[in-house]
C-alpha cells in the first residue's frame, strides 16, 4: 500500500468502515510509515474533538425573546417622530393663528378712518357699520 491510498482509507478506518482485508493492509502500512501515523493521529484528534461538541438547546421562550426585541427595535425607531410634531402645527392651531391675524388686521384698519372708508361694508347703514362708527 502506498501513502496516497492509505490517506484515502484513514478516515474510513477511524469510522470502522473498512473491510478486514483493507484494515490489515492499512495497519501494515501505518506500522512502517511515520507520515501516515501522524496523519492518523491528527484525524483521530479531530474525530474525538467533534464528539465532545454539545448540541446547544435553544431556550424555550426563544420566539418570545425575538418578538420582544423586534418590538423594542421598532419602538426605538419610531420614538424620534414626536420631536417633529412641534414644528408641525395642527389644523386647529393654524385656524386660530389665521383668526387672530385677521382680527388684528381688521382692528388696525378700523382704527384709521381713511382706511375704514375704503371698506365696502362700512358705508351702508347696517349694524356692522353702526358698530364700527360707535367704536373709538
Ligand atoms: Zn504512508
């Protein structure tokens, strides 16, 4: 047996999948070949190390943990949103602002007789024009 053939049989030898004849031939080669003994020792070490690996059991609430973390990540992502709502006034706030601006403009116009004369509704005898004339 040559080293190349022996190397192909080493793993099968460790796994006990060689025939009696193959096993004898390999053992005869190994007995006289230091390189293949080294190779066999290495493969046996790897095999024994693999056997000591333990299967890690997943925790029973793994699904729950994942969902909780997903929810946390999602809420952290949506958290900064309220910061911008300060800059975004609601419809009511806009209406109040417009109303106040209109009252202020109207008030300053009505304070000045020259501007008041330009307003069409002041010229008649309506209740509004009377109220406007009565005001200082
Ligand atoms: Zn050899």
